[in-house]
């Protein structure tokens, strides 16, 4: 169920133990993909996994703005500082944790949020005062291929989810985030190496491909939810290691 | 236009001078109204005013969680601290201001956000480093009658906007926010004076009434946008006073 | 007893269970009332209620500067940010709570401090690490009539308390805080709608009226202290609701 | 003139260029001296110097609570963290600086505030965005003899200023702040080395001695005001060095 | 030259335009490598590049503790929060920038510091108030092979730099940072997947290999310094893009 | 043992109960002494005391930059704000405390860090969540004579420790920190009263004198470690008072 459209009595009745928190970004995604791409994809995956999962889950509010200062020179990009982002998500998690929820999973759609969310998940899990465990999940890690930025995979997923919001897919001005030279970061802003803002070639993206990628991601998230649920329920985090073998 | 579904080139072309920033809350709204009520209403009003206005406007990302600790004892309520909220919205405004946008209007759907947003609007306007003016607008102030909490007016607007997400309207356990006794605040949490969480009687709410209230609010916002636009353009904020006479 | 003029052994002997913390502001109050009006009134009410109450109370240090950025364009106005204010008062409460004091009541004289103090009272009460309950009390809420800004009521109270510090009462340039138009806040600074800084007409204010208003406020605070004391002592905060019926 | 009891029009007319900001503390001062000793003395000296000085000065609000965690185990002691203290005083100075005031002098009555105020004065002076210079002045540095804690000098000054608030002067349980052993600080709280909280012997303190000490301090402050005023006016801070010769 | 062992007159004479700031970590590096590995390597590379470079460079103080909470369950690991780390390094850079230095290069030895330093470099470069450009350089990016954690490459470099501080190289309990399953992070602490704390097999590491790797890294840094120097000097950062072609 | 060059298994085996944390500064020390003087001396004393002491001690990472804004106008000076410094050291202590360490002793080489470290030591000791006690130790307090700034004593110690890094000792342009006039601080930056940056006359400094001073400091620290160890072990901090008699 989606929290936004449920009443508190609905939530009380369902007593969800797992909360999916979609975390997106509002940032340029080339000339063809919407600025809200990361938000749209994260929310859609969270909703789909929530429906497909056996877990007693709920989809929390979508965090719409993340850490994207390097896209700041493109119109339409919004961002917050890493510390502001951490505080906002943390406060949200704290208020969610004060309920039936025992596990919070960040469903992240923007790579730039990853490290901060990863630290936060650890912080929340380790902190006695917050009574829940938190985990980071990213759809970009759940698919085999490399997800560029407004490249083939991301554009395909958008064509599957919201074709009306996608323009004519283009080839990005850069094939990769080529920001490292001699071991150092020379490009601090995207517009220094990509005029159109896209990384990767989206011209061959299709909605069919997008559906396959989307389903792969949703399946992975459903599996991940199952995994953290059983770990938490059975033996606690200490035994997590053996789950790998 | 809505920022989330536009590409950066769309934004670049439109070069909007006014940004509407919907600010909501995720908090209990009685047994019949969704937890996301304030978010839903703020976003809908911003979108409608954006379409109806002559201003070159854009609707920014919706801030989904605000200042609502007093509802914290009800399941499904999320909130952040006033300082975290201020920082998050401020960072978003700063990144928006670094563009064609000259005026940001907070379209607020939750009373608890009001004072912090009001201070922030003043702070942004006064700060030279942030090149835009900011204003607070609240739909609760734009309608003549008192808007309770999940009461008649709010429920009516929801019946107009998203009837499927509204349960059977109830009478709130409290008629008003009766938290002051002898000049002091005795009730610090909503559940101390209202078991079902609603304030006001929503049983007579109708979608027709909701549509009227909604249109009134949208018209007021359109008028407000016109007002701040002309003031900014003509003579600057100093002449604001005469607009009152 | 007043903390400032007592020794630690006096405090130790008295072992007060309730602390009144006067919270004021240093801000323009029209051409006739002193900049310290809110501080003067809050302190005087706290002192009088402390003397009149049966509670084992003490009057803590008076917080002299609060949240008043909107008066910032008038000479003599001092203010701090909401977060700075919250931190300062919170630290003071924390150090007070580490004693015999079980209840802290903010005796607030400035409307602009209200919401932040209200949040802080809730925060302190809810936080296990701070061993006291905190409540917000405001004299402006304890009197029936509307208290403007350097208007009739406030000026009358000053004529009762410190007539030598009051100039010739004037009629304010504004009858009300008319800052809302079309649901939005157009005036962010007081000088945009009031040249002399006063709101309301103080020309008929008299010390006799001031004494009546003052006594009403003091009586209300004494009653409020009794109320929170009995609630805390008897059954705890959970039963607060019944006190309303 | 004292800001608290002046109207904004009084301030506007006087257009003071120097603001004296009394900074005190609320902390145990032995069994005979009031908890507000540092506040009382700082305020009295600032008021007297303001009257005696030719400078166009004003006395700002008195900061009543400072940095005194080491006295925290005695009843009646209040304190804030160094960072909270810095923020509060800084915000006050910023709002004062946005006026005719060009120089702010902290009139400090509590040693524990000294280093933080010294850093803050430097910070304010160096920061272009705050248009004033700030200086630290401490009465304990202005008198030749060592000022203990509720010892002879401090008690004498209180006997001069507010004899009714002083109990029978005692000999402190410690002659000096003997907290260093082998180069390290072994005692982190006053009650570890002084049961009655006083440092130094106050039994011989007299109001006559207090008057002399007080006048010495006031004269020094008047002289200091003259010094910083002429330096600022004439040649700027760079020439301060020559004042030493 | 190294700042630590130079006098201010030495620095004044040299008037360096580039500052290398070694940034390390104090964290477990398996049973054979010292806890200060990242600090030792970063400092050594910075010193060597400083000597080899034609740039007028200086090596600043080495930041010894970074972001390493995931190693926290191993004895000897120290870490600070990302925000604390950012603030500390930023303050250091600000004070360095107030001199002849125009370019600051973070010579980073710990992957966990990377993203925060990358954001900080961008922040510093973009901020007008800080008059220098900052860049992130990491030796792990400068060598072709993957650098594990106390694995072959890192151990080899240590055998070259400080053989006495290296124990018998071991094979790590994990071959890679295998923390992602189904797209989510399951292991939040290193001890969940590696008992001895090492990642990669160091048993074949040799000082000769270490010397080669070290020289490769130093050469890359020298080249990077040349690059950012010429870019800054010639045409500014805007032309950075062409350096990629 | 020194943490930097030990492996985590070394630390695990030793299970140290006392951690010495050297805290230095990077600031001008006249034309003859290195900018890192305070860091060099603090680290050397900590290492020597660690070796000489019977305590199961370890020397943690050296904090290289402290609170030295007043030296900021000299090339080569680095500094951080007091709050940044406090946060950084506190985070380090927190991570150290989560181990076998029960006592942390700050071995401070820079007077400007003293008060902040003293507050922090108290804060750490008093905070239940951090399971260790912290103490401030300063070598400047451990020697009988007054330690200037790059004066005779400090220079002598450097001549003993690192003669190659010391230039021709000079007489400082100031004999003392003559910053107080009429009870106020007139000089906020060192360059206002000393052109060469040194305070005190170092021309007679000798390595022999330096060795004696150094040994005195080390002996004092060893004795201090013994003291806090026995106090903690035996009767706790409450009995500290008797150590004074």
C-alpha cells in the first residue's frame, strides 16, 4: 500500500513491518528524459515491489530532491547538500520507525545519493534510539548492465513507465562519466564534458527493453525484501554473512 | 508546466520566472482522509494555478514531509524537525534560484509548516547571495471559512480531487484545536484531545463544495502570483505597502 | 523566588519543582513603548505568579532576545534565528532539568517565539534524556481581548508596570497585522505596512486597565501552574485530555 | 541609555555608534553570593560606563546564561554549550550591527565566557558581511588583584551593588582553582574541589572596597571605549599596535 | 616542501601556488598492515610528488582520520562522521586559501573519503568567498589494477615504504567487497564478510612491485598537478573539457 | 605503541586501556621555528610517555590543525573553527571509546586548543553514551616556567627534538601576549603586536635545556597517567578531591 493515499486507520490495520522509501532526484537527464527521471523510476519500482512482495510492506513518501550539485549548471536541476539530505531522510526514518515498521529500505534511483544513504542506513541500524534497521537498495545495482545517465537502459524504463514524458532519445555527448585523468577528478560539473547532459546512447531504447529491465529490478527488490526480512526475523544481522555462501 | 515531467531543454526554452513549490505533509488526517492530504491538495492547487496563470511559471518538486510532530502518535505520520525542514526547503530554493526563476512561491498545504516557511521566505528575500524573492502562500488562508483538520472543507476538496482515496467522512472527536487553557498549551499531541484525529465535522462534505473551495483557492493563488509579479517587476518590494490600500 | 538573586544554597533548600522561564524579545514597539516590552511584561508576570502560586516554584533567567526578524528594519531591534533561539532555550532547560525541577513553564511575552517554544516544549517532554516536562504559556492567550503590538492592552500593562518608560501612547499606523492578501504573505517586514511600528490604538490605554489585564494574566498563570502540577503529580500527561471536558 | 527601556524612536534619535553588551552567567557563587552574580555585575558596570562615557553608547540586552558546565552539579546553575552561546551572541550582534552601531563591546562578567567571546569578537571584526567591530572587555582583567569566585573582590562589589542579595560572606573551600596536577586537569567539576562552591576568602569583603573596585572597573571600561573609538575613527585597527608603546 | 617543518618565513619566501593535502584514515587493514596505511601512503605520495613536480607546491598537514564507520568493529579503527570530516577539511582549506595558494589538491588514500572530498572540491571551487580551486586526486584511481583493502597492491606499497611496519602478508577472507546482493547492500560492516579484515590476497606482494606502483602513482600526480596548473593558468576551468579529447 | 604503525591484531592483543591523543596546531612560530611546532612537540611527548609509562597505553592519531585564527595573517598558518575542532576530536574519541580504551588523555601542544579540549573532556566524561573518561593534559602546564610562543623553552625543546627544522633563534618582537589594555582585548591578531610572530626571546635556547624541559614534561605526563589510572580504577572520579591536599 502507498502511504500517501492511505488513512492512519488503514496503516494501523495493516501494521506494516517493512517500509520502502523511494529516493529520487530532480536533475537534468539530457534533452529527452524528464528532470524527475530518478524520482519517477524509484517510485514506480517501490510501488511494484510493494504489490508483488509477500512482505507486510508500505511505500513511504518519495524524497524528490537529492545530491546532484554536478548537474547544477543545467536548467531545471534542484539539489540539496549531502548533510541536508542526510538530515531530512534521517528525520523521516526516525518518525517512521516509531511505529510497527521494523525495516526501512531506501529504494534509490540516483547514484549521487548512494553513499550518503549507505552511511545513513548503517547509522540507523547501529543506533539504539532508532528502533529499526535500514538498508540501501539501488535499481542500478540490480540490473546486469551499466546504467548511464539518460542512456539506453534508463530511457527504456521511462518509455515503459511514462512514454508521454520522454522526447526523442538522443546519443549523449559522453559515453561514460569520463571525469578521471591521471587519478584525479578534472571535471566537477557535467556540462564540462557533456553539452546535452546525457551519458550513453539512448537512441535504441525501447519500451519492451524497459519493461524487461523494470521487471528485473522489481524482482530483485522483492527478493531483497525477502532476504532482509528473514535475516532480521530469524537470527539477526550477525548471521548475515552466511547468507552469502 | 511541471518540472518533474519536463526535460532540461523544456525548462531552458520556457525560461520560467516564477516557481511554485508545493509543500505538504505526511500526517494522520482522521480515519477517512489520506495521510498525504496536505501534499495532495498543495500539489493540485499549484498545478491548477500554474495552468491558469499568465505568469511564466513552473511547478517544482513537491516537498512531501513537513513539521508535524504533534500527530506523531498516530500510525502513518512522518515528520522532520523545523530546522531540518528549513534546511531542505532552503537548499531546494537556492538551487532553483540559480536559473531564470526570480520568484519562488511556497504553496503550502500544512499549517504546521507556515511559520518556518514564512521565516524562510523573508530570509531568502533578504539574502543577497540568493537571487530570488520568496513568498508564502497557504490555501487555508485563501478561503473564507476556517479549515479544520480533515474537517468539512478539507474533506470536500479531497472528494473533488481524489474521491477514491477518501473513506466515509466522520465527525472529528474535537471541534477545534482546543489546546489552550488558562493561556497555556496543555495538549502537546493530537491524540490527547482527539481519538480519531479529526478536527471538525466532515459528514456533510461534498465534492461540489470541494470544487468551489478548490477554485476559490486556485483563483486566489493566480491573483497572488499576478500581484507579486507586478510588484517585483515595477517598483520592487518597497512599494508593497501601497498594494494594501 | 527569583533565581538571579538567590544563592545555590537557597535553591537547594527550597528544592523548587516548577521553574518559570520568562522569554521576551528586544524589538521595536512603536514610538511610545520600550524596545524591551515583551521582556519586561514576561518577567513581571512570572515574578508575580511565582509569588502568588502555592507551587514550589522559581523564576529562571529571562531570555531577552527572541525571534523578531520582521521588526529588523527598525532601530533598536535585536533578534536571533529560530534555530539559535531553540538551541539556547533548550540548553538552559536541560541544565535546569538536572535538578529538583520537574516542570518548566515558558512564560512567553512575544508572539514570534510561540511556535518554536511550543515545539521545544513537546520535544523536551518527549525526550527521555531530559528529565522534566515543559509547557508553553503566553499572556496574550490568557486575556480575552486581542493583544496588538504596542496597542491598547500592551501599553496599558506597561503603564501599570513601568510608567516612566512609556512615552505618549499613539495610534498605530496599522489596525491589524494585515499581511495576508489572496492567501499569501505580501509584507515580510513590519515597516512595509506600519511606519510607526505600532499595531492597534494605544491612545486610550490607562494604568488601571493595565493592572486589570496584568492581574488576569497572573491569575491565569497561577491556575495553569496548578493544572500542570496536579496532572503531573496525579496521573501523568496521558490523562490531560479529561481536564478539557 | 539602556536599550530595554528605550523606544525605537529614542534609539533612532540617539543613533548610538557603540553598543555595550553585558554578558553574564547563572551559576553557583558559594553559599552567600547570588547565582546571578556575573550577570548583575556585568550589567551594572555596562550601565555605569555608558553613563560616564562621552561615547554615543547604548547598553544592549544582557545575556543571562553562559558557559558554566563545571558548576553544573550545584543547584541553581544554568549553562549552555559553547557553540550555542556563540551562536546566540553572534546573532544578537548581527542584528545590532544592522544599525548605526559601529562597535560592539562585550562587557563580560564570567571568565568561562571569555575565550568564546574573544574568538567571536575576532570573527565579527574580520567578517565583511557584519558591519561592525567587536571587542571583548572583562572586569576581572581591569582590576589589579586576582578575582576568585565569590571571593573577596566579587563579594565586595556585590555588597556595593545589591547588599540585600548577599548572605554572610564565607571563606571558600578552595583558595584557588587548583585543578592542574602534573600538567593535567584532574577536576572537571567545581564540586570535586570545593564543597561550598566558593574560591577565595570573602569574609573581609566590604561595600567600601566594592565601590573602589567597581569604580576602577568602570573607569577602565570608559577608557577602553575611548581607545577603540579613537582607533576606529582615526586610523583603523591596523594602528592598534602603537597604543601599546 | 613540507609545511609542518617549514617556518612561516620559509613559506612566505616560497609563496607556493599549489597545496597538496594528504588525507588518510586510521582503520583496520588486516592482520599484517598498519592501521595508518591510508595515511602513510597518502603522505608519502604527496611528499614525493611535491619533490618531483615543477609546480611551486607545498605539502599541508595530513588529515589522519576519515570516514570509515564500516571498519568500526575492529580494534584500532578511528573515524568521524561525513559531515565532521567535511567541516574539518573545509576549514583547513579555507585557511590555506587565504594565502598565495591558488590550487588545493586532496591527495586521498582512503576510498571512503572520496565522495565527500569530491563534493567539497566542487563546493570550494564554486564558492566565491574561498579564493582557490580544489581537486580530488586518489592514488587508487591512478594505478591500473584494482586496489583491494590490505591486498596485494597496498601491501606492496607498504613493503616499499615502511617494511618494518608490515607483518606477514595474508590472504584476505574476502576477495572483493561483496556487499551487494539483489541490488541491495546487505553487509554494513566489514566484519560481516571478512574475519581478518583484508580484502584481496597479499601473500605475493613484494617491495619491488610496491616501488613500481608507488612511482606510477607519483608520476600520475605530478602529471595531474601540471594539468590543473596549466588549465588554471591559461584559460580557466571552462576549457577543461578539451583535455579529454 | 603507536596506533598508526600497528595492525588491528596488534591492538587487539595489547588491549590498551589508555589512549594518548596528541593534539597540535599548524601555525606560525616565528622565523626560526617550524609551523608544525605544536604538533611535533605534542606527538613526541605522547610517544615518550607511552614508552615510559606502565599504563597499557597507545598513542592515537595526531590531530594536526587546531584553533589558531589569531595567527591567520601569517603565511603557513592553518586553523579550524572551535566548533569544527570540537566535533572532529569528539568523533575520534567516540570511535576510540568503542574498544578496550577506558581513558583518553589529550596531549595538547597548543594553548589555543585548551579551553575547547577542557570542555570536551568534561562532556565526554559526563556522557553515558561514550564509555570512557577524557582528560586534558598540556605540556605548557607541566613545566614551571612560562612557555611563550617560539620563545626560549619551546625553541629549546625543538632543538632537542628536531634541530634540522629550526632556524637561527630570534628574539620575538613581543615579550608577552600584551593584548589586554584597560581590561579589554585590543589586539585580535598576532601581527598587530609582533612583526616576526615570536613572543619571548629564543636566542639563548639550547638543546640541553630542551632535553631537560622535555624530560620534565614526559615525567609529568607519566605521573598524570598513573594518577588518572589509579583514580579510575580504585574509587572513581569522586575521590579526585583528596589528590589536592
